[in-house]
C-alpha cells in the first residue's frame, strides 16, 4: 500500500496506518513530498493495530517493491 502525502501526512501516519496494520497490510509506504522521503512501515501487528518496523528512505537508497523488484527512491520522489 502506498500513500502520497502533501497535506495529509498526519492522517497517513495516524488513522490510515492503524487501519492498514489492523487489516494485515504487510507493508505501507508514505511518500512525503515536503521532505522528499519515503516512510516504510512493515511487519503489521493486527492486535496492537501498528507496525513493528519503520524506516525512512531518502533519494540515494533503493527499496524493494512488492514482488521483489528493486526501485530507486529517487525514481519515486519528486525532482528537486
């Protein structure tokens, strides 16, 4: 699951993250346009309605897309 946040960052980090974790969504990305970062949340705990792992990815890093394909963070983030 992926959300693009410009004005919705608080909602994406809060209510949406809770709903996705409670539903067992295995990985949740928040693309923060303002800071040009990708927040990656994974390993949902349905009982606590949260994710056990969080990471922040910047331009120079590579992520693993669902299905295992590598994708450069710079290819997702808006240009400078």
